[in-house]
């Protein structure tokens, strides 16, 4: 009888430990995607859209505007999202985190009419751009220049935004 009670006790402890660490992992994942959810409130894709072109970007980062060194800058919510698929449309960009890294994040549609592209730095790289959207204050989506330059080949509006950002970058460095 003592062996059965011991086995039940060990099974209970094992399930409790598994539930604790599963809950901790869920909390970490949920907290890491809090900035993405700020964009979801205004810019979640309602209906599927077919892009003119799409490309797998290395990653994007959502953080406060300006030069940042990740968590060392004090921006504890800064998060680098793994492979993100960027889609180009006539009127905006779609961002979709590639599976299996989605963690329940919905796709975003960022309309050009509510977007501004600013020059920024990401760690030691200075050829990145920050996408700032109306209604989402104090944070921006940082992307590598090669992805936005590729997207600008498909969109004249985005090409003009990148030209403006490069003029600003040139004025800041002068």
C-alpha cells in the first residue's frame, strides 16, 4: 500500500511541477509579445490579403524610438521577433510571424497612410529603419534596410518614405 501512495505522490508532484513550468513559459511568451499586441489593437489583419510580393525577413524588433542596445537601454519590453514574413500591398505592408514562433500573434497590416519611416540604429547597425504608426505612441518597428529597400521596389509610396528617411539620416550625420 505504501508503494501506491508513494507513486501517487510522485505523480502529483510531477504534474504540479509541469504545470508550474508550463505556466511560467506561457507568462514569458505572453510578456515577450506585449508590444506586438499593442499594434494588434489597431492594425490586426481582419481579412486575408494577397500581397503583390512577400519575403521572409530575418527578424524585426519592436522597441522605443532611437538608438537602443536592447535591455541594457532600460527598455525591458524591447523584443526581437524571429522570422517575420513581410508582404507588400498597394496601400501598405503586412507583417506575419513565421510558424511555429507565432505564439498566438495575429498578422499586422500597416497602411502607408498612417505610417512614417524614420532612420534609426539597431545595436551597432546604422542602416535600419523604424516604422512608426499613428495611434501606437512611444514604440516603433525596426527593420533592416535590405528588407525595406526590397519592399520599396514594389511600392512607390514606400520608396518615397525611404528617400525622406535617408535625407534625414544625412542631415543627422552632418
